[in-house]
C-alpha cells in the first residue's frame, strides 16, 4: 500500500512538473530553428576543431601580402560581419568596387558574391586572398608563410591528416564561416511561435506591410530574406564601371544584376546596396517607393508605392526587429 502511494505521488508530481520543465527548457533554449538544417559538403563536415582553426585563420593578417589585412578587416563581428564602409579597403588602402556583405548565415547561401556565380564557401575563400585590391597574396607564398606556424601545421595533421595546404586553409575558413548563425531575432521568436508577443504592435504592422501590402517578399521572403539570385533592382538608370554580373559572363542581359542580399541584421549592416550608395533605411525605402531608376533590365517586381509617415516608421521598426546579436557571445 505504501509503495502504491509512492508511485501515485510520483505520477501526480510528474504530471504537474513535467509540462513546467518542458516550458522552461523551451524558454531557455536558443529557439526552434527558423532556418532549418544546412548541408555540409561531403569533403568538409563541421567539427569544433576545424571551426577553431578556421577562426584563427579568419583573424590572421598574415593572409595578406603586407600582413595588414585579415578576413575580419572587411567582416567585423560587431557589424554583423560587414565593415560599415561604402566599399571595402584592402592592402595599401586599395578600394574594392563593392560593399562588404554579411557572412552571418552564409551556410545557407546557395550562391556567393554579388555576382551570384560561386557555389561554395571553399571556392569563395580563395577570391579575396588572391584579389589585387584585397589581400593581394599568391597561394604559394602564403602557404610557405603559414607552414612556419607550428600550431597550424600541427592542427592540419590532427584534423585533416595532411600538411598545411590550400585544402586545409579553405576548408577551415569555410567551416568557421558556416558556424556563424544568426536566427534569434525578435522576429524569429515571433515567426517560430516561441514568443508570439516578441514584436510590438508597430513591428507587426510593419511585417504586414512588408509581406502583404508591398512587394518586398518577392525578393526577400522569410525566413532567409533573400532569393539567393541576382536581380537588377534599378539602382541606376545606367550602370557605370561596375555592371554587376555582366562582368562574369559578358552577357548584356546581366547588366545591373547583383545578388539579392539578406535583410537579416540590416540595422547593423549600413551603408546599403552593392556599392554602399544608400546610407540609411530611409534612403533605401525611398528608392523602392519611387519604383527605382527605371533601368531597362530592372526587375518587374519593383513598382512605385506610397507610404504614410506612420507606415514608413512601422516598416523600419519591423526591419530593425530582424536584428540578432546573440552570435556576439563568441566574439567578446
């Protein structure tokens, strides 16, 4: 009889406490992933050791010719891995043609670079290292330099079972970049259902404007807020020296085409557009509200619209609700 009573009490307390425990776990957890799982390349599965090596390389200025520029020079953690410059600066103050894109959630990207022509982070890593206006470093010289670092050579053997080479370099940095996940904004908490009241009334109104009244989600659909493809957003009526994707394939139908950027953490990633020509969210909204500059290849999705001052404020409030700096816990 005493035993049955004990089991009965355990059952009652379990029935009461288990839901509370699960609720607490749900509240304290990072959140239900709104972005889902991403695919690891078969030749580069993520490991903590590989990410750690990639992190060291990412911040290592020895990757540049004169040892003054690292990957983090143009991708600063506190700026959502951008640099807040109109265009980035490489060795000897040389300027690139384009604004530095965020690396957060790059694991989900189907295409890379503003031309949307590269398909893997492993390939992309090589571009800034060898680019004349960025790191200006040839791979042979770089590998010779980095092999002098005993830690790098030791980790290359331990992780990849090979000498430190281009494979180790690119796979490690790519692994680190894949680890940079940002999906815990207040919008994410609202969108996932974890916290239905995470957004204010104005932010919800802004989301409704963004997703229902305007055409924003045709190029920036949730949850990624990008279509991963290149589009002509009518930034200019005529494109000058930088004609976008045209420079890759010399196809005149690609003039003015640049990859649609994600809007996640947009509060942190100013200035905007591929050339950093828009300094504020107000300028960006104004560009689209007037229907762009009407380039002949401009996306048909871009049409003029009118917003009241209140609606503009609501739209901006929603965009700011896409900010998530929880990733910064690893960079303080």
